[in-house]
C-alpha cells in the first residue's frame, strides 16, 4: 500500500522578481527572456505587524524578517486566522544555509577588539607625543563606536540564531508543535520537506509549515562557491540569488476533511546520498538518478511515462544536467522521450541554494494547479527535444491526473526526487483516512561516543562523572584574551563578566582510519574535527561499520548552523568596516592626516595578514552539515547528511528526526547527536550581555545557582530499529522508547511549564508504561533559579504519582561539563545511558544546598549528592528520561530503557 499523499494547501514566495505567489506564477508563465535580479534588500517589511518588542528588533537577522513575512503570506494563503490550524500539532521547519547577517555582524563586533588593540599599539609606537597620548583613548572609543554602528544589543545571542526563526514564527502565529532549523547545503529545502512529510505520515503532526531561504550575505559565500567552480559567468549558468519560499503541508485526507484548497499533492519524496571521498562535489552518475527515481515511482505506484514535466534543481553544470536527463531517460525506457518537458525555475530566479528545492516544488505545484507547463526561459530549446509547453496538458487517461517530477542534485553527492500529482475534487462519499497510528518500535543504541572538557572519550566521561572530576574552570588565555574581553562585575556589550567555562583540546589530526589530506583537515572547523573523532569512536564501538555501507541511513548532527570558521572568514572580508569605523573615532580624527595613515598601516600589518585564496575544501570545512557529509563520505555510508539546530535542544532534535526516520522505514541506521564549542569569546560576551552566565560555576538546583558555565563537547549515537539490531546480532547498549517535542510559543528566553509538560506527555504517548515507572531524570539543569524551578515544576506535573515505588532520582551532567549548547541533550543522554549500564545513579556534583523553592516533594524526587546503586528486577528494566530545552521555547524529552535481553 502506498503512503498517503501530502497536500500542499498554501504557498508563499519572496524573490527579487516576484514578491508573492501570483507574481511568481506570472514570472514563470511568460516566455520573455529571463533577467535575474539577485537581491531582496529593497523589500520593505513592517516588523511591527508581527508584534515583536522594539527592544528585540535590532537583533533580528534580515532572514528572520523575510521568513516571518513569507510565513505570514503562506498562512494567509491558507485562510489563517479565519481558518485556524491545529495549534499543538503544527510544526515549523526552517531551512537556511551559511551565516546570517547578524551572525557575521556580531562576530565582527567581538573580533574588533583585536583590531582596536592593534590600533592602540600602532599609536603607542609613534614618535609623535601627541599621537602616543591619544593611544589610550582609541580602544575604548572604537569599540563603543562599533557597538553603536553595528547595532549591538543585549539580545544579540538569541536574535542571531537560525533556530530563533522557527521559534519566532511559532510565537507570532501561536504554533505549538516542533520548531527546528535544518541545513544540508543546496539540498536544505529537500531535507526540510522530507522531514515534514515524514512527521505528517508518522502522525506526529497534523500540519507543517516549511520555510526555507537564502540571502547573499557578503562576498565570502560567492568566493567559496567560485572555488568549487560555481561562479557566475557570462553564460549565467550559476547565479546565486536571494529567495524565500514557504509551503503549508497536511496529509491529503486531513486537507480534504478540512475543506482546504489543494494546489497539488506530493506522492513521494526520496533522498539518496552518493558517497565520494574528497572535497564535496556534485554527482554525475546517471545510474544513481535512475535508481532514485525508480524507488520513488515504485513507492507511489505511478508509471514514469505518466510524468509530462520535470522541474530540475541543479547547479547548471553540464555534466550534472546530462546525468539528470540520461537517468530519467533510462527510467522511461521505451516511452517516447519527446513526451517530457524539462524546465527549471532557476533560469528565472537564479539559484536560491538553500531554498532551491522549495522554489522547484512551488513551480511544479503551480503548473499542476494551472494545468500549464511553464515555457522555457526566452524560448530556449529544451535539452530533451521535448514537446512544447504551449500544447494542451491533458490528464493521463488511466488516472485522470497530471504528474510532475522535481529532481535535485546537490553539493556533496545528494540527490532528491519528488513526485507531485494534480488534485481533483473528491467525489461525494470519499472515505477520509483516520490519523495514522504511530509506529512506536523501540530504537536500539548500538554505538556511542563522546568527548568533553577533561574527557577524551565516552569511558573517561563516565569515569570523571563517578569521581566528580569535571572540566569546568578558568578558561585558558588562548581561548579568552582577558585584556580584551574580561571585565568582572560588569554587564556590558563588549566584555564578559565571567571567565569560567569548560574548554576542550581540539584534535590536530584525523582518525587513523581516514586518509584526509592535511590542507583539507586544516580547513575543517574545530567542531568538525571533534565530531569526526567521536564518530570514529562510535563506529568503532559498533565494530562493523563496513556492514552499514549497503544500507540506507542518515547522519543528523545537532549544531549551530553558523560555525566559527565561517564567522572568522567573513570578518576577514569586512576589514574595511573596522578601518571605516576607526576613521570616525574622535581620538583618531583629531590627529594629523600623516599620523592617521601611519597608525592604520601599523594596525593593518598587526591585525590582518593576507588570507590565502579559498580552495574547494574551504566551504566544506565551515558548512554546519559538512561534518555529517565528511562522515558519510569517508566511511562510504549511503547516509543523508544534515545539521539540525534547535538551540540548546539541538542534539535531541537531531535524535528525534533520526528516530522518526527509522520508525517510518526511511532509513536502516542513523548516526546522530550533537556538537558545539561554546567556550569562545563571542559566546562569553554575548551570553554575558543577557546576564546568563554564572559568576563562579554552574550548580543546577542549588540555592547559589546564578547561571550557566559554557562548555565544549560532542556526543554521538548509532541507532537501528530494535528488530534489525537483534536480527544482526548487535550489542544493544540501551533503547530509546520515545521522544516528545513541543514549543512554548511565548518568550524566546524565559522557560515555560506548559511547553515542557507537553513535550514530556508527547514522549509518554509513545510507550506502554507510566511516568511512575521511570527511575531517573537527567535534567536540562541550566543552573538558573527560574529555569531550575520551572523544570522541576514541569516534572512534578508529569511524574508526580502516589504509587511511585521509590522517589524519582534527578541529576544533571552540566555541573561537570558545563552547558554545551547544541550538544547538551547528547551529553545528558550519554550520561543517563552510561549510568544505566553501570547500574549506578549519578550524583549531583558541587550541589551544596538544595533550593527549597523546588517542588521535589510533589513528585516525590531526590537530588543525590553521592552515587548510589540503581536497582533493577527481571520484570522491571531500568528506565530513565532526558530533558533538553532551548531558547525560543523549544522543548524535547526522551525516554530511555535498558534492553532486557542484553
């Protein structure tokens, strides 16, 4: 039986040449020659209409504003708010690639301290007394000037994040389901649509708003793409362009029951990764495309010969386009190739990279809705010699439907194929399918690994936990230059009042089993290097990585979607901003022109050495999904690579996607978890501006709790369906029984009891036992008085039970490794898993006096200060839960159980 079709019930599009769906279709339907404007900068959007507090507006990225507008247009297209959505079961999935303007700006502002120091040194070294006397004023004045000029705000840390975008959309329109941001290079929108389709078919949601976008944020990305051979030439084969698109998706039966207008339905979506060692490149294998399309048509039970239009989403490389045509021709077999039209919205829109797939699907859906195949741009000949789109597009005689295929080729070897069908009004008496029953098969953890401050691997991580040896302390001078960034006792926009964190050593060579060239490894962001080492540990613990090569999989890693290396590279290209700001500083302008020239030259030599030209590996090294791609390719895994950002819940969000993919049969294995380096001057300064950091050290649930201490870390897990793991004779380290998610749709910063409770109850809806059967809760434990109190109150709402055999034990590993942001949920799961395997309840390190405001007695629960045995019985396996909550009101809760047959 084929999967239920997914209805496209609303759409939106913001492009330089089309500011809405009606303009979008008019642009596509014309046969005038294409001219591709590339920027959305001039689009005026009234941010006040979204009820955003004025104090937060300056910290918002331009992409956040554009996506809010696209989301609003899409929901209006569906009749919202007059036709409301099922609030608690509507997800928001966002896709974007590369850094956002506010991320680049904030990084430049923090980095400007180094330039200011060089400017001061340049003045102090001058022979002119007047110049030397001005030296001391230059640093402070320049940093203050840049803070004003770059729009510094205490809300910058939250405002710049990619995951704040879906959270902001959810809060604006009161959507309470999952909120995540994804990245997979130019396959981003395909991955986002696939995640939405998967959750709808799994019954985890009833509606999903998918919003993807791309902006040309400075010159860096175009330079990096040019190094890949993707440079805009005279032939216009590749033109990076701005674009934001949105789709509102529902199961077809739900859309019919709700009386929605349906543009078209997605019958199937299939993704395939072709592993290839070395720098990321595009697949040119026709056979891979044939197998992908064949899989899609077999699953949807649609004859390939029924497809009359193919919307192609590719880079404009001749060899890639030829493989697309050849692969589809192989699929058609004896069918007449002249019956198919190949086209691409990219010809008119430019390549909108992270948004390109949604632009293609929007084109396909509108073509089906209007029963018109878009004409080629400017009358250009179609490479297949296909029929003219001016001919009547008749429905297929057997099905009475029309069909469009959307095929994508993406950097790193990703291939995508979606099949869309026209919608006809259902006849009276049409049976509406009930919501699908959730597949709740346990997911086996068959491998794991981790690295944190003071812990090089998962074994030392657990040993340190047992002995209360953590990695928290004063961060090294190499991480935090105290002269530039440390000002104890002050909350400012330029300094951190805390010097405490948990910094870890970065690997200086790849795992021994991999042959990665030194130049390529040097280009990898430090988070990539750490995750690659942890992946190697995880696969080594599994012991049979080669056996995964003929299976389908996913590598989903929780991470910030803008890494430090990209920020640094972007800052190097914004050096002129620093010199321009220096020229406006009063202490500088008072000096003679010749002195100013001397100072600038000295500062330039000290601060900005000539950067090496970019090479193909550079872009790979700073893509957030890059390490997932490296893991998949270097270990020869046919696994779709992606990065997942859900603020501090990113790791559990990635695990949630992986669990869903396994339960839906989309993949056979998943390598998943999270990684982040939170001990950086940028994070310390930006978090300090909001007063989030502890002055001493993080101490969850203590009366002295005053904030968190940032920490570096990574935890990864290899997952398989339990039935497959037992069939294959795998060692099973633990079972994931359920993962629940919800959004507060309230404050972007303050935690909320209701949202956390909904995430917990969503998890328990997937299992056959009650909360009273859980022995241990690995808490999020941020170490703030409000956060701790809200978390325990939420736990009391769910876990309180008079029949509880013994008190719920609560702990948090953050007291040892700090708050590792995107990796935090992975750290918690690794901690709970190893405690379960060891049969030992972990203690709460450094907990001195339990906060009396915590409603522990209502559960009842305990916060042990010493490790104690974790008893089990033959008929009652050990059970634990893990919470992970992120800014933006993002909440995840995972249920863990030992395998009774191990």
